[in-house]
């Protein structure tokens, strides 16, 4: 049933890129043309500085555009921060909130919930990241940690995406077993209901994406390293249709 949800393949560029990456969406479109991916959503989340620059090329390529974080307030004295409204006006459709790299830098479930709610207020779709550390998994606490993070981080309004990203799998080449991914995704499904897309993230590559994307409650992927190259991103996206 959950597989009826439209898959979402999202690239999180993190703090990578330069002005000439503006054509990457067109490069992606040449590798995997829009006509062949009508049942799939593809999203690029560049550094916020490049949102405006990429807004035309992502549209032309039939892709969505997202930011990597936002502030909870619409405006105010918050040096160095960007509001969801600003990201929206720069062309974003989505915003990632609560990525483990931001949780490590101070985000809590409470602040993630406030950011996800701010995204909804501005008309963006939040992608709410959750995931356990290696120590938490070793202790047998992975499920408990993820459930608590979800309970504390969801916005009050509907229409959001969840990304399950085990912290120890991000950028390490390590991936949980398919059984472990399925167990967590099934638990998240039970918690958030049928209409929510649940992405897996953490060392997704063209070589492992097929098996991961075939899991029942996996509705797409949040991709770091392999999302910087359009060749690998398009190979992964092809495995999602
Ligand atoms: P990775 O990053 O694919 O490089 O492991 C995933 C993420 O941080 O979203």
C-alpha cells in the first residue's frame, strides 16, 4: 500500500557546489529525461546561496528545489539565519530540517518541530530527519530513539516527509541491513500513517539503492555524496521507478 506513494529522490549537496553547478539539473535531465520519470519526484537541495541561481534550471529539468535548514521565525534579529519565507521566495519547494549534522550543532526535537512548523507556515514541505547514533544502535535503542525524535519533531500541520538517516551511516559507506531498515521504516509508518513519504538516507549509492528502494515502506532516498554527481544521482533515481 505504501508503495503507492510517489517516490522522492533528494540530493542534499550540503556545503558543496559553486556557481557553475547551475547546469547540474540540465545534466541530470539529459541523463534521465523528464518523460521517463513521470512517476517520480527528484529534488536538489543546494546551499541556500544558490537556490535562486538554480530555480530556473531545476524547473526546466522538471525537478524540485529545496533548502537544507531554516529558522523558526519569519524575520527578526537572527544574524546569519534564513527564514522559511525567504527560502520560499528564492524558489524552494522543500526544506530539510533536523539533519543529524544540524542536530549535532544544536538542533533539538523542539527546535526541529518549530522549524518544520515554520516551513509549513511558509508553504514549504519539510523533510524531517531522524536517526540513531552508533552507540544508541549498539545499545538496542535505535527504534526508541527514532520514535522519540519523530514524536517530538513533527509539525502540527500535515504534509511532510520523514527521512530516516542513521547517523553512523552518513558519509561512512556503512548501511544497516535491509531487515534493520525495514524494521525502522515499518515502525515509522505505524507512527505517521499511510500518506507520509519515508525516505532512507545514509551512504545510498547506485550499488545498494535497488535493494533499499524495494523495501515496502521506503518511499525514496536522501542522498549526500552520491547526489553531487548527476551520473550517480540519475542511476539511483532510475532504480526508484
Ligand atoms: P551520504 O549523506 O549519502 O553522503 O551518506 C546522506 C545525508 O547526510 O543526507
